[in-house]
C-alpha cells in the first residue's frame, strides 16, 4: 500500500510540475505577444487565445495520461501499452468504465490517477478562463485608453 501511495504521489507531483512549467511558458508567450493582442481587431485574437489555451490544456491532459500509462507499463501492470494508455485515460478523466481493472496489488494507483486527473483538469480549466479574462480585460482597457486619448 505504501509503495502505491509513494509511486502515485510522485506521478501526481510530476504532472502538476509539468502543467505549472508549461503554464509559466504560456504566460511568458502571452506577455511577449501582449502588444499584438491589444491591437484591433480583438475578437479574432480572443478566439486565438481560447484555441491556444484549450490546446495547451489538452496537451497537459495528454501528458498526464501518458505519464500514468508509462508508470502502469513499467510496473508490469499491463502487458500492452494500449491497455495501459486506455486504463490511464479512463481513470484520469474519471470516466471509469470498469471494463479493465487493476489487480488488488495495484488498485490504489487507479484511484490516484483519477484524483490526479480531477485536480489537473480543474486547474487547467481555471487557467484557461484566467488567460482569457486577462487578455480581454487588457483589450478593454487599451480600447478605453485609445477612446480617451
């Protein structure tokens, strides 16, 4: 049990670190493109921001799923990588079909993968909304400033 908790905790921390570092990179990219984002027209740029952040969130979910799948495969829990990816995806997204189950020896990892996915998907959703909010507020402020000047 303690080995499962340790392994699961390490994987969870790794997925959060990957998401945090990539969020930092995305924030840097948005900061560098700020002058362009604030120029008219705003709506197409908002669509681009939504698209980029949604693809980023999808990439982070995909990275988390693959990290769990490699863990399951390295531990010898699944014979094929396809089964490991499938189980990781179903667990991480908390879909939980139940058609593939972990053995009693490793079943705590399935719950940890689900908790990790729930945490990361919530975090990524919050970051997506915040990125859009920040860009839109900056655009509105720039628009008002141009109207006053």
